């Protein structure tokens, strides 16, 4: 092989390697592999805060007075007063169970724990869960007064999901959202107690 052909082959290989590097950077090959991210970056790209909810309705649990605002097209499909409410952005019956959500579809479970439940103990359970890999975690004050934790997790069963737990003046609540996580931040930020 002549020296010109070797040099040309060498540069061709360099161009291929550079092209592969650019493709990895642009398209994030391996992006679907769950990875732990530092708590200094609590909001991965699929947890971006959605635009403000312009049209919404309010759900109030009649026993505990736990309150949350939801976008208007969302429905409450299950309500076990004082314990659980399930909200979804898609029509009832669209999914049978176990299948992946289509883009834009979100399901959120609002769990209301019994009085006396410790927020820190529930956060510890999430951290020590065998089935969940924590991708990010943040502790903060919700609305400047309620201690809260925000988790972004991955599990084999549920895929990526957001979990928000807070102590609303002694009433511990958790909001678990699956599917599209775009509305997760804004919806969870409306949790409060009504008078």
C-alpha cells in the first residue's frame, strides 16, 4: 500500500471516530440507561417545569383536606377518601395495566398517610427500596413552610417516575407520577391543606 493511501486511510479513520463522537454527544447513545445524578442537579431534562396551569380544577380530600390543583382535562379515577386518589391525563380505560405510557400521558397517585407518619422515615424507605434506583433527590420547603422531598427514580416495573413527599402540618402525603413527567413539578407544587 502506498504512503498516500495509508495517510488517506488514517484520516478516514479519524473522521469516522470524530463522527461517532459527535453522534454520541448529539443523540445520547446510552441515554436510556439509568444513572445516578448528583443532588446538585435535581431536575433531569424530562422533569422540566411545565408552563403554568392556566385552566385547572382543584381536588380536595374530604377527610384530610389535602388539596391539589390539576390541569382541567385530568380526571380523578379512584378516590379512597382519606387514603388515596389517582389522577390521570388520559381517558379512563386507555391502558389495561403494565403497558408503557404514550408520550404526553401521565398518571399520578396521591397517597395520604395515617396521622403520626414520619416524613423522614418515608424518605428513608424510598432511599432503601430494593426496586427503585434514585436518579436524583432534593429536600426543600414547599411553599416556604412544608418540609418536602422530591425524588426522580427508575424501577424495572414503572420506568422513570417522580415521587414527591411532604409533611403538610403533620399530614404526610406522597405524589407518585408515571409516564410523561412534564407536569410533575407544577402539580406537586400545588399540594396544600385547605381549611
